[in-house]
C-alpha cells in the first residue's frame, strides 16, 4: 500500500511540474489517485477540493522538480506496460507543444536579442577609452549644454536659402562644361586658352571640385593645330567667365570657412578662459608644446655649443638680411613682437619662440614672470624694447652678433603649436660698425642649427630681388642637399609680380626649378606693404586681397594651398610634429645611454660621494662659510683683548721708544723729561694713535676670520671649496668699511688714559716695571744685532766658521773700539758727539792707518750710545723696583726718580683701555657687519653663474652637472613622449 501511494505522489508531482512548464493536463483532477489529490490540495493551500490549486503549490513543486527523481516502478503483474505507454504519450504531447509557432518566434526573439547585445559589447570594446580626457571639457560645458536654447540656436544658423546662395550655379556650370567639351571635341583650336584650361584644372583641384578629365586636355592638345581657324572671341570670353565664376565660388567657400573658424576660435577661447579661472585647475597639465619647449631650454643651457647629441626637432628660420624672416615669424605668431629697422641688422642673436594655443594672446620670457598682452600696443612696444635690450646685452664687447639664445613663448587663440628659432640674417658684406668676423659668425651659428638632422629649415627668400643674389639658398642646399627637411618661402610676392617682366619666373621659383636647392614644399606669401605701423589684421587683409586678384593664382602659376602665411603655418606645424613623432623616442634612447655612461663614471671615480651639482655644492660651501663667520662671535673677550693689545704695541712700540721715550730720557732732567713726554703724547694721540688702533683692530678681525676658516678646513673639509672661500673672504673684507665715527670717541678715551699719572698700588707698579724691562731688553737685542752686522764676526766666529771681515766691517770695528774707549771715559756723555770729538776720533783712527768718514763715525756712535743708554736704563729699572714707596709719598731722590716707569705705566694702561674699547666695537658692531657683508657676497656670487663656474671647478663638479642635466632631459622627454602617445 505504501508503495502504491508513493508512486501516486510522484505522478502528482510530475503533473504539477508539467503544469508549471506550461503544459495543460487533459486528465481531470478527480481521476487522479486520492493520495495525489490530497497532496495537491495540501501544498496548494486549497482546503476545498472543488477549488483550483493555488499558485504557491506550483512554485513549491517547481523547486522540487529540480531534484532528481527516479521513475515509478510498475505494479506487480503489469510488467510496466501501462507506464511505458503513458511515458510515450507525454513525450509526443511535449514535442507537439514545443513545435508550435509562438515558441519558435519567442526563441528567435530571445536569441536575436542576445546576439545583438553580444555584438554591441564587441563594438564597445573596440572603441578607445575616452574617460582620461573628461578633464578637458570643464563642468560648465555640460551645464551650459543643458541651458542652451535649441530654438535660438536653430534661428542663429543660416537658412537653406542663404547656403544655396553660396553654392555655385551648377546648371550654368554644366552648360559651360557642355560647351567646352563640344568645343574641344569638335576640334576647335584654343591656342592660348589651353593654358587657361590648365589653370582651371589647378584651381578645381585645390578647391576640392572635380577637375577636368585628362582625356579632354589630351583631346585639346591633339587638335591644337586644327583648331586655330575656329578661334572666336566669344569662346574666350566664356572661358574667362567660367574661371572667374570658379574663383568667386572658391572665395565664397573660403569666407564661409574663415567665418566658421573664427566662431570656433571664439568658442575655444571662452572654454579656455573658463578653465583658466580655476574650474579645473587641479587637473590641468602642461601642454604638449610647453613640455617640449622645456626640454629644448634645458638642452640650450646644458650645451651652449649645440652639441651633436641635441638632435631634437625645431623649426630653424634662415634667410638673407631683410628678406622678411622676422615678418613671416610675426605673421605665424599673429603679433608684431620683434624690433624693426630699415635695412640695418636687428636680429643679433637666436630667438627661440614657442608657439601654443591659449585663451589670451600673451608673450612671456623663459626667465621672467611678466606677461605681455599682445593686444595692447604699449605692451607690444615694451616687448620689442625688451627683446632688443636682451640682444644687445648678449652681444659681447667688440662683437656684432651672439650665439646666446633668447627664449620666448607666445600663446593665443588659433596659433599653431611649434618651436621656431629666428637666426640673424645672412650677409654678404661686412659694413662699417660691424665686427670683422660678423659674416663668419652668422654662418657658423646658422650651420650649427641647420646641421641638426631633425631640424626643419624654413628658408626665406626675398621675391623682390634677383634670385641670383641669394646667399642663403646655397647654404641651405649644403646642409640639406636632398631637401628632405626644407620648406622654401618666397616673400614680397606683390613686389615680385609688379617688378618682374615675366611672372613665370615666380612659377619656376615655387616649383623648385630656378634654384638648385630642393625642398619639401614651396610657399608664396605677402607680409605687408613695408610699413612698420601695419597691424597683423591689415596685413592679412592685404595678403588675401592680393591673392584674390593676382594673376599668379588666376593663371594657375600658383596653387591655392601654396599661398598665404596661414597655409604656411599649417604646413610647417604638420611637418614639425611629424618630425617630432619620428625622432623623439630615438633621442630619448640617446640620452638614456648617455646617462648610463655618466653614472658608471661617477661610481668608478667617486663611489663614496654624493652627486652634488654646482648649485648644491655652492649651498654646502655657503653654509660652512656662514658657520665660520658665526664662530667669530664665540671668541672670548680675553682672547680679543690679548690679541689687540699685543698687535697694537707691536705697531706703536717703535714710535714710543724712538720718538717719545729716548728723546725725553736723554735730556737727563726730570722736569724736562715729563714736559717732553706730555707734549709728544698729546701730539701722538691727536694725529696717529686712533688711526693706528683702528688699523690694528681691522687687521685682527681679518686674521681671526682667516684663522677660523683655516681651522674649519682641517675638519674633513672638501678642498673643492678653497677657491670659493678665499674669494668670499677677500670680497667681504674689501666691502667692509670700519665705522669711522668710533674714532673720535676712541681719541678721547686714549687721551684721558695717557693723562693719568697716578699708580694706585704695588702690582701696577711691578707690572709697569716688567713691561719696561721687556721692552728695553727687546730693543737692546735689536741694537746689539745691528752692531754685530756693522762690525762683522768676532774672533770666535772667524776661527770656527772660517770667515773674515769685509774692509767696511774692519773700519766699523776700529771705529767701534775707539768710541767705546770714549764712552768709558765719559759715562754720562750726551746722545750726540761734538765736532771736536769727531775730529779726535778720526785722527786717532788715522794714526792706526784707518781712513774713516765723519758720517760713519756718527752712525756708529748712535748705535753704541743706544746700547749704552739701554743698559743703563735696565739697571735703573732694577733700582726702581723698590721705589714705589718713594713715588707714593712724593719723595725726591735723584737715584730713584722713576719717571720712565710712570711713562711705561701710562702706555700700558692706554693699551689695555684701547684694547677693551676695540674689543667692544668688534663684538658689538664690526663682527655683525662682517657677517652681513659675507652674506651679501654669498648672495651675489650665488646669482652669478659665471662666478660660480669659475670658483667651483673640477671634473667631479662637471660630471655631477652633466648627470643632473641628462636626467632632467630624460625625464622631461619621457613625460613628453607619454603625453604624445596619449594625444595620438
């Protein structure tokens, strides 16, 4: 019984599953097994067997249908036959249902939708990812697009009738074509009209209209001899009318394109201005041309001689003097930015102009932050003046032109992106006022730029002069013989057409048949009427009017794409970027290899040193020098005063002994001694002493500064800074001016110190005696040394060293012996010999066969008496050591008159007070002023690159400089290449 119930339940589940699959049951519910009905009503939520089952039952059994079920076993005795028939019955019924048309349609719709979705996804994957460029379009553009009134925009657009007016009359053109074809096919000879037809063919080709068939032209050429008799004036008039109408049509298209370009330019300007105000300031990157210009600027600084390693493209503008180079460049830049002159040389150095698009028409120098508004005449005049000043500044004395490059960037709406270099005009003769090597210098500069294999040569030829007078064409043909990177430009075509008797000569020039020079393209332009006051807009209008009415264009001698500076700028820009894309990666590899070589050399030669370039080394040396200057303020006062006192006494001791002490002491009178000393000290203080003191202080400051720098050098100091430090020290000392106002106060202090005669205690007295003894002993040694030099070696030296006296020394020795006998007889002798004494000494020497001059006698006496006096003064000084008691109580004792001790005490006290005063001035004022001077010198040297290059030299410095530049160039080039690839 349970087995039969389970089979019934399985059948019920299958029935419900079939119901959920959309198959309708033909067996009534009442005919099912009772257990199946119970299960059905239970899980359907239907308690009434008469009600239809609820949907939940279907959902429930749908979930159950996902489980694997085994087929029910047949009842015993049936052999499974009824179950097999029931199974075949369900299969047939299911197949009949699936084959119905609606399921086929439904399946087709589902399959087609899936296929369409898959195809859409494949196409979507094939499209490039533009999400990186969302930053280009500011947010306000999307907001603006939502606010645009489409109705107003539709009203602003031209009506169809207006556009139809601009289109040519095709019916009339068709009639003319039919007439022309019949005329040619009938064998009518056109003679000169064939030439007009060829010109028509060129005009149609340049304007985009379909040209005349070659078969018609060949037919006209075939029947040329037989058509001469059918010439008629009406045929020629129709041909002229046809050409004029085609020209008018082309001009209409041209004006319409110019109007659309102008509107596009204004819209781009609005977008750039909005973006320039900071809406997307975080995301805005440098433009492609700015990145490239930075690379060229770095290369210009890195290699002033234009090394062959620099093969990056730029447009080199060359031409004869006054050929119109600058005018062409100004037309491309859309501003009169260069200084102008009538016939004289204005371009005296290369000018690199980086052209790029921007919201405002402005110009800026590489090393300046000022922007020149090119829409204002006063800014244009200031820019021209600045360029002229920079050119004249770059030219060295005695020269006419310079190879130093002036870097200028020009931005504006609609300007083509490129980098141009305007070179000085090529001359044939050196005129008065020029350097003798001006011609050769210009040739050398031009060749240096043109020999770059990736440089585009823009060759400017004056069309108003004879082509045979051109110099630049030969130069260009030498540098680019195959013309693979040369663009030829014929200027002043209006004057050429007016002056030339044969206009076909212009055609020969622009077709490259007149010059041996080859070029990629040939252009003819007009850059104004020759007036310096013309604006760019007026020149453009004049150029356009000229070519509209020119027979050169009408007769087919020139093609439309070969005229106007606008077409020229487009062609040059395209050629420039093509050259950049072809060569920039190769140049990046060259700099990568150069960087590897330099890094290898540094690792081998300087493995433990950092790669510091000249500027970094200068900053390091600057900090060291400032530390050395600051260390001056750390010198102790005792050290300053000791040095000052010692140096001041060395400077004034000779004057004190020779001019003050000895003249006063040799009077042998106490009153006279004091009077003489006071007078001489007063004179000395008023005139010499303050100046000497300031000189000593200034020299002491210099010596201490040099000493500190020398001591700092010994502490693992880099000897690469020696030259710089010496130059900074010399320049700082040279600029330092001592405060002269301190001299008056110093004079008063010294005068008061010398006026004081009161020694208050015994230590001061002893110190004065010691000072006096040291001074006198020093002078006594000097005097004895002089006497020894006068008389020569004594007997011991002569015996030991095998030397003899000279005849003069022998006379001096005899004179000395005679004068010493005189001093022994007269111990209190005065400082000077009397005339009779000189005569007596002379006669005594003559008695010993010694001829002597009276001057020699007096000179020898001076040194002998000086020694004698100093010996007596030292002996008196020893006696005065016990004379302080008598001095303090003013006792008068001839043997203990120690006025000389008081004098030396006054001198010593003056030295101490002066040293103290100078020390205060040094530490409070002069050291700080010297430190300030050192900082100023360092700042000045830091701004002078030539000075730094001269003071910080060596292979190590140059290698670090090269490494820094090459790395910077490589990084800039890689950034530029990445941006270039993204732009593609």
